[in-house]
C-alpha cells in the first residue's frame, strides 16, 4: 500500500539521518485507483521516516486536520 502513495516528510525534520521524524501521505497525493478500492474512506497515513517499510497509522481526515491545527 505505501508504495502507491506519495510521502512527505514533516517540515519539523532537520533532514539528518539521525532525526526522528514522521512522513505523511494525504489522499490527494494517492497515485492509483487501486488505492480507492482498497481504502474507500479517505485517510491520512503516517509512518516513521527511518522505518518506511514498517506499519503505518491511518487517521480520518477530520482527526488529522484537528491534530495539525493543534500543533500549528
């Protein structure tokens, strides 16, 4: 699933290998229709930028928006 989406690293990352950071993939960046069939409800996916092949967390768009607004 993660290879079908575009991932963006957090703007709080300092771009060093040692930095602990997250990457997010939002529904508007999905590349294929297969994604829509697999996950019909748009979700924001979040993963560890240093372990991109591991599990991802899925959040509803409303929950993701609330999180982003609370940390902005």
